[in-house]
């Protein structure tokens, strides 16, 4: 399996990107870059998964376009992702803009209530990258941005493994060992 190159933007670039985003895209980018969730995990989020009282996001399911909802890859993929203050504020603002949705509703629904399609948010993401003056990165690279900040902040590999939802430490070390050099 070919390994894709990891592109990590600088913190200033991330916040420029965040400022170039609006509405649901701003919330999606914030979750990916500030909580490290995968695209499918983000699309599978329901409002009941967001715990504003305990500042965490429960990662419970995955959404794969064309396949629907599925269980996460491993039991370790089920996790509580910490929610920092700025992410909480972005999600509170987003929830209010949605008219305070019901707990069972998806965070990012299309017009009929299914998860929003990549064909809708990805062009907006690419436009926001250009507006922020950033290189053409993948949405998935925001997860790597999160991991790089965790490493720079001194999070140990075992804790990072849990934050990322990896089943074993080797996966984490294989992906991110180059970031510590």
C-alpha cells in the first residue's frame, strides 16, 4: 500500500484557514485540526456526541460515502476527544446557527438529513485553502496538523495513540515518528 505524503501546515496557516471558512466548513475544519478526527468520524457525528459540559467529543461511528454508517475500525477507535475552548466556542456558534438541533441529528447533514457529501464540502475546503494562501493539502492533513501540535506540546506516544484512536503504538510511531526529529 502506497503511503501518502503528510503535509503539515503551520499553526498560523491553520488559523488563517479557519478564518477563511464559514458555517459548517468552519466547524468541520476546527474538529479535524483541533480534535484530530478523521473525515468519516466527523461526518458520523451527532449532536449527542458533543459533550459541552465535559468538553469532549465522543467518537462513536464512521460514515463512508456510498456505504453508509459503520462501526469504527477497532474498539480503540471509539474514544473521547478533548474539546479545547476555541473548538467549543466554534461548535456552540455553529449549533446556534443550526437552530439548536435535536441531539439525534447529525452535525453536518445535507438537505435530506444524511451526511453532507464530499462533493459539497471539498470544493469549499479547497477555496478556503486558496483564500488563506495555503498549499493544496488534503482534508486528512488537518488530522496530521493536530498530531504535530500534540507532539510539539510534549504529548507522549502512548497518549497520542489514544487521542488518534489507533489500535497500537506502532501505527502511531510509524506515522508520526518523523515529526519529533
